[in-house]
C-alpha cells in the first residue's frame, strides 16, 4: 500500500512510498482509508516535538484521524463487520492514517455519521474528541457558565464553540475580523478581533478558558479566570501533575515542574486550575459526537480537500496557520 513516511525527525516533508499493508490483531479492524485530516500534532510529530511523551520507531507513517471502510475484522471484534463505514482517531502508539490502510483497535472507532461525507467525517475525530474531553470531561461545563475558546475559526475552535453551546455555555472566542460571521454562525456570543484587542482587556470573571495557543496567550488566560475556574490547554507545556499521571520518569516530572513554574504561580495567585490536555482516543465518545452530528447540533468546517499526492502542499498550508477549519487529504475514492 501507499503511505506518507518519514525516515528521520525534522524531515522537510514525508515521502509517499510503498509499505506493507498492516496485519490486524484479534481486537483490530483493517480500514481502507478514504480521507484523513491534517492536525498540528502531525507536524509536531514529524518535527520530533513530542519525543518526550511519545516514542516512535522510524520509519514512521504520519497521520492521526480518518474515515474509511472496514475490509477485515479481527476474531474478537463483534460490533463491526466488513463494509461498515467508520471514522476514528488512531491510538497514539499506532498512528499512520496518511496511508491507504490502517489496522486499528475497534474501541477507537465509531460508525461514520450517516449525514457526512467521508471527507467531512475525517475532519471530526481529533478535534471533536479534544474539544469534548476539554469541555465535558475536564471542565464539566454547565448551562450559563462562561467559556473563552481561543482561535475560534481553527480546527479545534470551530468544533469547540459548537460543543460549548450544546452544553449551554456563554461562549467568547478570538479570531480575525474576516471570520466573525463564521464563528457567530457556530454559536459564539462574544467575538474579539485579536488583531485589534487583547481578550484580557475585554473579558473578566470567566469560568473556563480553552487555550489553543500557549505562551503569553495562555498566561493572559489567568487574567480573566474567576477563582475556582479552570484553564485547559492543548498548546502549553505539560505540568508536573500531568506528567505524574502520564507516568513519565521522576526526572521529567521535575523538569516539567520547573518549566511550568510560572503557570503554577499563576494558579495559586488566581485560585484557578491549569490542566494540560493530551487527548485520548475513544470510540464511545466518537459515537456521542456522531449523534450530535446526526441531530445537527454539530458540523465540521472544512477549509479544503487535497489529493493524497499533494500532501506536501497541504502540510505547507497547515504550517501557515491560515486554515479556516480543517485541511483534508482525499486518500482514495469511495
């Protein structure tokens, strides 16, 4: 089969080459991938930015989420069969969706929403699970609470706004002026043009901040959070609390503690909580998202669909940070 492979970290772009079709384990299904989406974590993986948390053997096929059709089923799998249309986020130790096939544990997939194309379905898993786990699992957002979602027009933001509104929150977001109408149509109540204003000068007394930027933007989140509130980030650094739960060695826990000392200080000053989110694959939660999509409470936003052979131009566009919603690779025809 064809796959987009890197042979070393910081390789400029992956190379589409022939590799062996994966062999399924008893709990796996084999999926012929129709479409896959590009996510920032794919770029970080390629550049070696996750080596501290994830150990990969090279050569490595990139790609995290997908939609496709099951072509083989392991003997222990009872809830899927050959021919089923599914979507999923590959477990972190078995990535590789920029390819014609993937072997994946059946617990990491769900049936594709019937009202989405394969390209639309491929846009959902990683950003949908990340947003759901941040807003529902960690924050436990309740009706009437206030949430700031950074980067409302991005892949995460466009989904997170919709999930937050579904949970009953008042939603503020940051974006550029040209995307105001889009984020408002998704449910944003307050929209801030980050080119013109710092959100910390406009907002106050927020229950939650969902940070997708890191750096100073993450630190500024503590200026608007109320006592007892939560700041959840996918772009900041893991703190000692996360690294201990994740099971990294003690020296790394100490290192993360030092690197996030300023965030820990801000936690104490504001009586708020900082959580680094490293999303976990979940077929069960993808099924929840499927129901939201089929009931038209959630829809993916796609910037563009690019043929698999043009993956490098798609990755280059992803690096630019200008995408509105998701960038999709069309791997094969249905």
